[in-house]
C-alpha cells in the first residue's frame, strides 16, 4: 500500500476478509479470542505467532484503523488509544523517567498543558516552554537531561504555524526525540515524519471521525518507540474500543474529501472576516497576512479547517458574538461536519488570567471557528449577521 495515493490508502487499506467474504470490514465486538490448544496460546503470548488475544491488547478493527493512519503518515508502526489524551499520556509516560526534562511549545491543547504543570511534578519530571514564534529558543532550553521536544502545528487556538524542518534540525542536533500533535492538520495536509518527527499523535476524535461521534486517539512513528508506548497503553488499559475503531476506520475513507471542503470553506470564511469592521486580526495559515504564511505553504497542502479572529472589545464582545450566532453552535469540540464556534477566553482557557492567556497567544476577544462542511454562503451569512 506504500505507493498508493492517500485517498486510495484511506479507501483500500482493509482487514483480510473473513470466510463470509464481506465487502466492508465487519465490527469485531469481542473482548477476547480463543485458541485451539495450550501450545497456540503460549505461542501467541510469546509473540512467536501473530494472534489476537484480548481486545485490550489488540483487535482487528483497531488494527485496520491504525494501519490506515500509519501508512498515511509514512510511519513504521502505530497504536490506537481510547482518546487523544490517552495517546499523549501513554507517549509521555513511556518516554520519561523521574529526573528527566522535556521541552514543549507553550501554545498547546489545555489538557496536555495540565499534564506538564500538574502531573509531571508528581513524578519528578520538569518542563520548559518555548514560544511558537521563536523556535530558536529551543536550543537555549535544552539541558543534559532533556528527553523530547513536543509541539502542535497549527497551534490551538492561536493558529500559529511552526517550521517543522527547522525544529527538527535543532532537535536532532542534540539527539532528542521530536513529537508532533498533528491533530489540526491530519496526514492529508501535513506529514511531520517527512520532516524528521519521530512520533506523530492524533486526537482521532476531531477530523478523523469528523462527525462528532466517537473519542479516539492514535500514535504512529518509529517502531522501537511505538513498541514502548503500546506496552504502556496495554498495561494501563486506555485501549480504543472496537466500535470506535470501526467508526474511525470508515471515516478515514472520506478524510481527504472532507478536508478539501473544510479547507476550502475555511479560506473563504477567513477572507470574508478579513474585510469586516470591528475585527482586529484574522489568523488562518493560508492567508497571505499570516506571519508564517511561507512556512504554512511549505509544509501544508491546504490551510486547515480552523480560523481564529479577534473582535474589538475583548471578553464581553466575544461572548456577545457567540450568543448572536444562529446556525453555528457553541461547542468546545472541533473538526466536525457542523461549523462550531468557541471563545477560548470564556471556555477552554477561562482558568488562566488575562495575562497568562496573552502569553499563550489568546486575546480576550478571540473567537475560534471550526469551519464545517455546510455551504460556505450559509456559514458566512450566519457570521455576518452575528457581527
Ligand atoms: C482534542 C485535542 C486533543 C485531545 O484529544 P481527546 O480525543 O479529546 O482526548 C489533543 N490535542 C489536540 C490538538 C486536540 O485538539
């Protein structure tokens, strides 16, 4: 499957047919698998044979989903987890030990930030943050005990773009591991492994499902690293349910198609917003006005489905705007077929002070739109009347 185009990989990577010769992969709702003999069971446990044993260890539906993502990302191996956060946590825990130090971009998903700030201190792991707009800072933050460098691009919710090639050059010069949360871009728009990333993580809950139905996560990358992450996740139990894997596997068939429309709509929304009064700034990777437009063009196929903009008038104006929306719903999710609006200052980042929010690139008047698959005119009309 390696030489096929990504659209074909999504559609054609399938489980081997069962004896029923089904056309579409069936759902394997089973917690465990049986063996013909004690010797077969022993061989499976010893990994002398490849057999499914128990669904916490692995399941055919999980395997199908993981192979699609691994091949799309150009990765050697992968594992599926019960959510994006399970993927991130399992990755971190399999890599760090007490006394280690890690480096992360400061502009990251809220729960990932909480792992660094609340749970890493408990196990004696320290962290340093670099600014998405100053990746050269990474070099100054590296210590002898630094284990990995972690980042998201485009970042959430400020939609900054980080130069993967440049970061990888710095990281590899010091022999460190580079981990990229590729959730906003998906493998259709951006393949961090091509720029040297060792591990790529996704919250499959977002664009991979794409229809707001299931939670899921996936980690792909170097086989030796994935093996350790797999063992951690299998022991601690955050395995993806077969049903969710089945849903996600079907969704991957339409990922490229959906991303094309998300990106096309998002660019139209961004262009519309740029011309409006009362808006201070519009952030979208493929707008010429984006500070890292050239980097986005280099490493992304299209600009993604998320647009951020800043309303004049701060906290109050942001909340007012959300309340005026009709079709577009207020939700903390993203990557859905339905357009969603969020006001980070009064939701995901409300526990931070205004000063702290600014440090992670969030102005109090910032609105984040996850542009859906509706006709773009209907999305723009709703935004227009709310403005
Ligand atoms: C949602 C999200 C996560 C967490 O994923 P869950 O599936 O909600 O656990 C991690 N990273 C990014 C960038 C996300 O958007």
